[in-house]
C-alpha cells in the first residue's frame, strides 16, 4: 500500500510550480548529459544522464519520474532532429527508469560525505584487512576487463572508465561500514533494479520486437555483453549517486526553505 501511496503523493507534486520548474531544469540537465555519452560498442554505451533522472525521482517521486522520463526521451529526439525514429517502446523504457528511481529514492535522506563521516573508527588491523580486500577487488575487476577486452570490441575510453570504476568500487568497499545502511540499500537497489529491468530485460526485448536484433543474437551475444557492462558500471554509478544526491537535496532544501522563510516574514510583517 505504501507504494501506491507514494504514486499518489508524487502525482500531487505536479500541482506545485516548484515541482514543475525544478523538474524542467533537471530534464534539461538530463538532455545535456546525454550529449557526453561514451559508446563502448555500437550497441553499448555509458551515459551519466541517469543522475538527473534519479534526482527527479528522489525529489518528486515515481509519477513525476515516469512523466519526466517520457518527456526526456521525446525532447531528446526533437533536439537531435531524429523524431522520425520515435518509438513508444523505447520511450517506455526511459519512463520506466524514471519511475523506478522514484519508487526507491522518493523522500530519501542522502548521505553527506564530510571529514567526520569518512573517519574510520576501527582498529588498525581491521583497516589493513579492508584495504587489502579493496585492493584485491579492484585488481580483479581491472584484470577481468583487460582479458575480456579481447572477446568484445571495447574501445579505450571504456577501459579507462573501468579502471576508474574499479578504484571507486575499492573506495566503497573500504568505507562500507561507515555508510547508513538504509540509504545505501535504497540507492543500490534503485540502480540495480533499473539496470536489470531497463537495460538487461526491456531494451533487448524492444530491440527484438522492432526487428533490430534476432532472438538468437540477443541471447548469445547481446545479453552477455550487457551483463558484463552493467556488472562493471553499476558499482561506479552507485558511488556517483551517493556523492551527487546529497548536494542536490541540500541545494533544493536551502533554496526553497529560504524562500519559504522570506514569505513567512512578509506575511507576518503585513499582519502587523
């Protein structure tokens, strides 16, 4: 029932000019971030536009997230002058991603990364063990990608991305105990669910329906490549979400709380 309540609350957000204005700004940011997409192969790509869509879901919920995903896809085609390639099934994939972010992140209290929160209150022996585990995990990821590079046509930018992702993953593993578990699970759950539902399930099915792929090509070639790409990308994306969401929420609260305080002062002054 809580899920349906959030959909209703999110729909009511649309009555607010604040919601419409902020969502429009984040949609514009989403489209701008899509312009810096890195293509791994002809079918696989890395994009950071999900950060804006996740922020919309966090601030205004699943209903607004679904609508924002729909608008983002259509506007992107219009600006790229490729509206002739419009397909409602691909738009549905984008909209579903926005909805899932809203389902997981609505009313989230993001984690603040500061000097106090990053202090390790553990023994030197445990800190050393975590450091070793983090180093091993990073080295395994990097080694696996360089080996698998010979089986897939990955470009150099993807290899660089993976190295950075491995380092971020190692940092997350080292600091894991310091993060609030509830927020951590919500962020990871959001990104993993979007990756599975939208990237691994919905997109390949749509590609087959539109006859861009065949079933055998999808199962034998495309799905394994997508699984590898998402397995590498999701940890790094989770770290980015953990870092980016707090500043967005803090800025949102600061701006609109200040505005509300100013309005209250004006009302009190007028009453006197």
